[in-house]
């Protein structure tokens, strides 16, 4: 039995941890978009989980047929709207090859817990907070608490489920007033406050306005209206980076990008506007994701810096240290 989980974030890591909690003998395999899928490692007679991540829909169908013909189950749990649209466009007979849950609006870790738990079982507080963060369901009143939990979890050097199995087991069994739970929140509070000031500095030094157009790599037809974006060249891939500078009256979306050592650009798009679907733009450039947050990668950037965000000269940040 194998479980492929999204290796890039805490939603994927916690999803893998939940499957391991329910299936102690499962082999966990971290996987991210763009990697070569290990087809040779698939035994058609064994159950395969894929959680919070997917292959292109044709490959998902190929894998489902392979396992179905071998008498095994393919359990796919996902919440990314772009791939769910592709799944829903399949014939009914093809859709029936997939077990699991595919649902937008909640995080994959929450769906995984629903799948493995006894109906009516309360979602663990750790998973609830991770899920609220990943699916953007926090309110102004709950934002600080949700994000402090997220940042506190990031203090662990490696949160992959195979790297800290005992901690994930404890988190899945832990109440919100447990000492470890409270210590993670406390650590996150310090990071949260620090990150606000650092994000503002990053924007003052690196942010610019640009326009993102719909691409055609996937033959996707969609809205022709381009997105007016506020962009930052940074590997801090989240919308919080833009809080000091995002203007909903001026900008349609926020755009983070950086050059990966693997030899391509990683780009993430975020928007809080009802009329903007980030997943369509990401998919048109070979990626995918959610309506409010999506991403893609490629050898070239499909946008240019059109104008600075301010007419004032950029004041470089001064850091202390020897050099």
C-alpha cells in the first residue's frame, strides 16, 4: 500500500500523516507537481492513496485503470478546483474508477480526516486550524490564531509525516489546551509579528505592478481579461507578503515568483475577488490550484514589470553584520 502526498506544504504533510495514522503499514511518498511520477513502483494489485496532489487528468485516469484492472483501489482525496473540474468532465464510468473525496471549500487534511474517521468524530484542533488556513476560511477575528498555529508548525525543520511520525500522532490525538499545542501557538505568535514587518520591507524593496495574461499551453479557453497584479520576486509564497501594499481598487491579484534551483520559475497567484479565478490563469500556464490561490512553473515568466509601485526612490534595507 502506498500514499502519495503533496510534499510542498503542511496541508499535504498533514494529509499524509492522517493516512499513516489510519493505515500504519502504508508507504509514504512525498510528491510535488512537475516531478517524474514513479510508474515502475506501482504494483497494480495494491491500494494507492493520492492526497492533496494529482497528476494531469489523463495520467490520473491511466493510474486508476491500472489499479482497477489489478483488482486494487485508487483513493484520491483532493480539493484543488482545477483538477476537480477535469475529473467532473470525465464520463461517469471513468469517474467511478476513483474512490476517495474530491471537494472544494475545505483543505485536503480535513477531507482525509473525514475519510478515515468514524462519522461524527470531531476533527482534531491541529487539523482544523491547518485546514482553515489552507482554504482561506479565517475571519479578521480568527486570523491571528489560525496563522500563529501555521507559523508555529513551521518551526519544525521537517514536517513530512515520515520525518516526525510521533509528533503527528500526538497532534492528531491532542486537545487545544495540551502543553505542546499551546507551545506551538506561542512560538507562532513571535514569528507572526516579526513576519509582518519583514513583509513590509520586502514590498518596499521588491514589489512592482505587472499584467498577467491568460496562456494557451493547455489549450484552455477562458476569460480574455488580463489580471492587473502587484508582484514580488520572493520565495515567501503567500498572500500575506502583500498586506502593506495590495490595493483592491487597483489590483486584481497578487503574484509571487522566484527562480528554483531545479531550473525553472515558480509562480503563485492570489486574489480575494469573486470575479477572479486564479486557477484558470495558473492552468493556462501549465499549473493549477484553487480559485483564490493557484500556481504554475516554467522556464520563462509570462509577464514583465510594467511600472514601479511608487515614484519615490527605493530605499534599500540595511542589515547589520560583518562583510
